[in-house]
C-alpha cells in the first residue's frame, strides 16, 4: 500500500456527563494513517482492507432503535472505520492504537467507550485488561455491538437537543460522527453555538461530519 497521509491527532477528552448521562471515554493522542489503493500485478488495484467489504454485520436491533436503516448505518460505520483504522489488520478489527496503545478495533474504542457501549447494548462490560482487549480485537461481532451501543449513548444524550431531535437521519449520523470525535457534549456545543471544536493541532471535529456528508452525497 502507498501511504498518503499521516495525521497526528491528540483527541481531546470526551464530555464527562452530568444529569443527561454518564461520562464517555474518548481518544488520546494517536496517529491516523491513510492509504491509497494498492497497485497489484497486472495494473489492477486492491481496495483498503476496511472499505466495508468483509465487515461483520451491524447490530440491527440497536441501529433500528435509533431510527436508522441498514444503508444509512453502513455509510456511517464504514466512513468512521476508514478514518479510524484504514489499512489495519482484519478489516480494521485488529487495530490497536491511540495514546499508550489504549484504543482497540475498527472504531478505536477505549475503556470508557466500551463500558458505555455495553451498557446501552444491554450486555456485560467486556473489560479492558490485556486479555480482554485481545479478545475484543478478535471479535468483530462484539465490536459492532459496542460501537452501536456507544453511538446510541451519544444519540440518547443528543436527543435532548431540539436541533438534533428534529434532524433527518442522515444529519443525525453526521452529528454522531462529530460526537465520535469530539464527544457528546462537544457535539451539542457545536450545534448550539456554531463554534467548531479542534484539538491542539487544529484537527476540527467537523472532519467526521464532512466525510459522512460526502459519503451520503455519493451513495447514488
């Protein structure tokens, strides 16, 4: 593969919840690596390993409980995965990274994100010790369940915001992309004030929002 972009991204801490919900754990400083399609013998190209092909099925029950259909959710999850774990092992599910290698899998979930994802999915917290993390990285189905549960935690909180509640499903997913990057509280601040959050290196929370919007625009 040809490496085309490196982003050093010291992600800010996630919103630590007040009355509307529990704290959400986010990302530490880590690198995002972007890869172009690989040229293979004969002049063809091989797609990056997590372009959506070969991904585990989504947790449809959790997805439907948020009001999204399969196509909408697939666009959302595959776009997030491309940003989070492009070129990583096992379609991104085997990825390990973040500050002190604290984050796991296709969607780079940390300890607190797994805890909240499990709570909203109605399953046991998988833990975040060394053995538990390895098991998590080898379990695409569990990753999809916890990613959906984690997104539902953000969605549930944001439903308290009139602008989010009135948004179309596609717009909601764009906002949820922002929340995946900047936290649920950061997403609400952005919607309320229009001020775009950014980390110390200037990476804006709207990066995810814009990429998801672009993917929806190109879906046809």
